[in-house]
C-alpha cells in the first residue's frame, strides 16, 4: 500500500464511518454529493492532467502506485473523490453544530474581497502557470458565488477553515516525504517552482490553500444546488 493511498484512507476513515450518524445523516445526502463530486472532479482532473503533462507538478514513483491513467496515478484520481467527500462532511458538521447564518452577509463580502484580490494577483503573475490559473479559477468562482447572498456562505467559510487542519496534515506529508518539516528530496507531490510563487507554509505552496478553497466551494455550490432542486 503506497504512502499516498494510506493518507487517503486516513482522510476518509472517520467521515465514512460517521456517515450514518443520525445527527448528520450524511449518507442520505449522497445522491446530492456524488454528482457534485463528479462535476467538480471532472474539471480538476482535466486541469491536473494538463499541468502534469507540462511539468507544472508531478508525482513520486516511490510513493504512488504504478497504475496510471492519463498521466495521473490512481491515487490522484481517488483524491478528487475522497477529499471532497471528507470536506463536505465537515461542512455538514458545521451546519449541525453552529448557527451562523446571520453572518452570511459579511461572509459574502469576504468572498467577494478575496475573489477580487485573487483575480488581480493572477494577472500580476501571468508567467507562473500554477499561480495564474489557480488564482484566476478560484477568484472567478468566488466572485460568481458572491454576486448574491447565499444561505451557505458563512457555513462554507467556517468549514473551509476547519478543513485546513486536514490540509496541513495531509498536504504537509504529500509535499515533504521526510515528514520532518524540511523540504524533501522525494515528496509524494513535487512542484516546479518556476510556475508558482515559491511561498510555502512549512512545505505547502501557498497556492494549494486556494486550490483547496476552489475544490470545496465548487463541491458545496453544486451540492446545495442539487439539494435545493429536490425540495
């Protein structure tokens, strides 16, 4: 079992086991969740394939399986199922434990502000592929989400902040194969630093936090849209 696969199992273990907890009743929402994961994952997979083939990032042969589909190890395909599954579980947990809808207005303003800042930064870094496209995609979707107040904005922001705890653990290991908080010579996922800002939080490129933001926001957006149509 590869290191990458072990991290994915670790990530999904609790959300999967708790999916039938009556407090969240997460399993009953799978019919809305999995179409959202499929739509969002399709976008990210195409992006991932293009960037991998162009050397913007890549994967260690030591820490991933030899099963590759369109330049991506099978673990990377599973990433776009398991990570959203686990993050939307966090989102549903936030909705259960916190009553913060009254903050949707200010949350919308934060989303628009961050989206606008990312768009500006993207065009200031047009020569760096990861920075440019990541900030462009994330900024555009944030502004799309914030063009009107939505009843999930506050829950989304809080769930994203909680999800960063997992990101620091999982992505921290993925980007540093030595796990000693130094830059690794053989990380699970490596980055071409000519294509990013080379600003790292421990070992994690700063762009990854906005990549994660976009991944969660797209999943939550489609998830809530499918749920609303069922009412």
